[in-house]
């Protein structure tokens, strides 16, 4: 069961799909005429860190329902800061109403950042995938909690055929087992934020890490603020960490990225 907030977002996405600015066929035609070299999200997450740290996916998040406004910095400026700080990949929150993002933010980041960029949104339709593709995403997020098994497989396969990497986000052992049984995704993100209460349950990082088979890229999400936690997650077998608010809300986000990478 997902909470009222997620239900609101899903209903909003469903409504926009029923009255789209562009039809799916129009987006497909536009995508067919785009020639962009995609950057490998998966490859970057697996690379060895020469200083012994861990790969960081730094998230650009302007606002959130739980925190309100997080940063006033322009998207392009944040992309430049993250690049200079050595972020291994960048996640861009593209949801418009509650997080004040937009798919166009992807292009802004890619104009100043040379690594792979993840479109983070509440994806429920092929239209959103094509929209991310058109706006230069290298990878997309699929949240298993908001997708039926049928829709999950359909959207995963569509993104794969477009040449995008997919980060499959799970919040429980049940969701993890379902994803593994359906298609054994290349990259799995364990998000320890409870979807009903927004409470962080850090122990889930360690419980679920043990259940992810070898050969799958492991990403830890949410509640990561200290070097100690970074070290613990690396020792637990994670290949990368997706870190949002502790970086985006910092007065010196570049310094925060460098600090978290220097374990």
C-alpha cells in the first residue's frame, strides 16, 4: 500500500498522460530523430575509486514535500558545482509539482557535466521515458512500489530498447524478490525511506544488501549523511550511494561531496 502523497503524485501523472502536451506517437517520432551519445550509468557505478572511497550519485533536488524549499541555486550552477566536486553521476529530480523539477533540467545539467545523468521521477508511462530520452537522460529510475508487475516489465523493456540504463528502486524484501523474479535488473537501489511515514529505516540497507545477488550493481539511497555511514555501506557491498538532501541543502555542496567521497 502506498501513502496518500504517492497516490497524489501517481494520480497527477495519470492525469497528465490523459491530456498530454504531446502524444506518445509524437514523442516517438521526435526521439527517432535525436542523435545523442548516451553515457553509461552502470559503468560509472562499477568503476574503482582510486582513493578507496565509493562512487557518489549526487542528486539535484530543489524542494521536497517533507523539507520544503531545499536550495535556491540554479540547476546549471548546481551541475557545475557537482562536476567540479567530482560527483561520479548526477541524479536530477524532474517531478514538477512537489519537487519543483522539470525534464528540461536534464539538458541544463548535461551542458556543464560530463558524467552520466539519471532522470529521477515517478515514472508510470512510456511517455515519461521518451520525454527523459528526448531531454538527454542517460538512465531512468523505476520505483517498483508504484508499478504493477506488468507495467514494470513494459517500462523496463522500453527504456532498455532505447539504450538507457535503469535504476530499479525497492523499499522492502518483497519488492526486491519480485524484481529479481521478474527480470533480474542490472542496477538495484535500496531506498530506506518508509513510503507511508517518510521515516528513515537505515537497517534495511544492510538487510537487503545481503539479498541482492552478485553481479547486480547495488545502490544505497536515503539517510546517508556521514562518512561513518558511507564506510558502513561500502563494507556492506554497495557499489554507489545516491545522496540528495545532505548535499543539496548544504551551504557548500562541493565540500559535502568531497567529504563523503573521502572515507
